[in-house]
């Protein structure tokens, strides 16, 4: 049984769930519209350029979780899934997961996006486990702080190594699918790295290393 690891945003999803959640909060009037949209866009562009300060971003993105009561968060996320996420799960992404599942592989999503946003998405996709950035909770409410190591860049490698020790899994026969230069530290660790609709830096790196480059976008380009 192989370990098949998948990035989420712009890999299995045709879009970035963290960025989309921020835009959804703006549309729902749950944050200050203009300033939040501006900062949300700034952080997304910094991420795309490989320049994101993860701690600064998490202070920004986790704050609304601490300000909205849990029952309202649950209802917001239900609508978010319906309106913003399910339409962005492409048929090729579902087919890739299905192929690995049929081979008996263990399916793991590893993502920098926080667990509040991504756990329902991982459930929708039917994977076996999820590693994500964990928002701190006290007495059932989010604090706006992060718990443990953010699941980002080298932090993904650290979190995966912890998970491997806990589960007895290993990287001896492993895949990792990602779109982003930010995932190069983990792509270099697995047996079979695959670039998925990659950014320019990752595309160049994959071509130089002879890694497969694939697309999970719909054939129509939508």
C-alpha cells in the first residue's frame, strides 16, 4: 500500500479555500469588507510569490473564528461548502483520488489552510486523513491563535514526520501532488513527486528534475 499525499488548494481544488473563505466572509458581511478584502488579497499574492509570513497571515485569518459564535460558524461553513467549494472540486481531481483508492493506497491531504476550513472538504473528498494548520480552541471556542506547528513549507515536513511516527506509515512508496513552490521541501522528500497545474517556479523545477506535470482542471478550462 502506497502513501498518496495531496495538497488541497489549487491542486485538488480549482481555487484556494483560505482565500475563498475570506472572500465569503466579506460577502456575508462578517468582516470589514474593504480592508479585509485588501489584506486577504495581499496575503494570497505573497503566498503565490513564496513570500508569505505564515504567522502574520494566521493572526489575520484566524481572528474571525474567535469572533463568530461556533453555531454561526458551522452554518457559514455549510453555505461556504455549497457555494464556493463543491463547484471547484473537478472531475479529474475526484478521478485521481478514485484511482489511488482503487489501488489500495492511503490517501492523505496535507495543507497549510486551517482545519476548520479544510476538515469538511477532506470529508467531502473521502480521504483517509488530514494534516492541516490547527487553530487553538479553549472550551469549544476558537482563540484566534494557532496550536502547534503551522502546516506550511518546512512545517509540512515536520508535521508529516510526526504523523508518520504516530501512524507507522512511511515514505518508502509515496506520492505527493502539489501546485506550489511552497511545497518543494516536501516534494523533495517523497518517492514520486507530481506537479499539478504548477506555478512557474515549481514548473521549472519539475521540468529540470524530470517530475511529471499534470493538470486536474476540467477539460473545458472552466
